[in-house]
């Protein structure tokens, strides 16, 4: 069934989502895209902007600044028997303090479904400099001291850097 999209052309919803570019997340994130196309322009304008985006004229600085230098850390720790809930509470205080830090993009705690003593900490930072500041912060030092008697061995820590940008155009 064909329904009119925002640009008043009859298209199916799947096709329309590809052509009505200004409704995408990039138009909400990058002000220069908003000012170039506005929020409700015809599909022809959206296609022209999308072509410019493919050539990386508009978002290349955005990608390099916001995405290419992000660092993601993944820490996996096993709590000692009977200490899992206490470690979980300690991790939640760490999450609250870390999310308030400058440069924190994401900071989440996960508990294994099949093993209640296994914990995973997933954190993403804007740059390696923000990660270094985080590891030198007072709440990280306090966490390291308080968690030592609760954790079996040393936690596994893995650091990842994003190596490719998201595909363009960004889908809504």
C-alpha cells in the first residue's frame, strides 16, 4: 500500500524513510544539516544533502571529533562467593559518579544471566584523555580499594577504539 510521505509523494513507508532524510538522527545531531535542509523539505533536497554527506563534506569533522576517537572499555570481574550483591552496590555507586564525569558517553553495569557472580562493566569515553582522567579520579581509587576484597583475582580489562564510522546515510 502506498501512502504519502512528508514530501507529499506517494511512496511506501520503507521507501519514504530512505528519502525523507531530514527525519533522520543525523539531522537532529548536526546543526549544519538542519540549517541546510530544514526539517520538512522535499525529497529532492534530501537526496542532494545525502549525496554531499556521502562525499563527507558536512559530517567529516563531526565523525572525527565525536566518533573516531571514542574509547570503549569492557571490564569483566567475578565476585567472591557471597559478595556478589555487595559488589553490585559498589558498582552502582561507581556508575553514578562516572556518568557525571566530563567525556562519559556511556557507563553501564551488567550481570551474567547464567552466573550471578559474574559482572561486566561497559564504558565509552569521548577520548583517551577522558579515560585517563577517569582512572585517576578519586571515586575510581576508592572503588579499587573497596572492591579488592570482593573480587576473585584481577578483573579482565579490554579497551577498544572505534575504527570505522557509521554508514551514511543514517537511518531514522
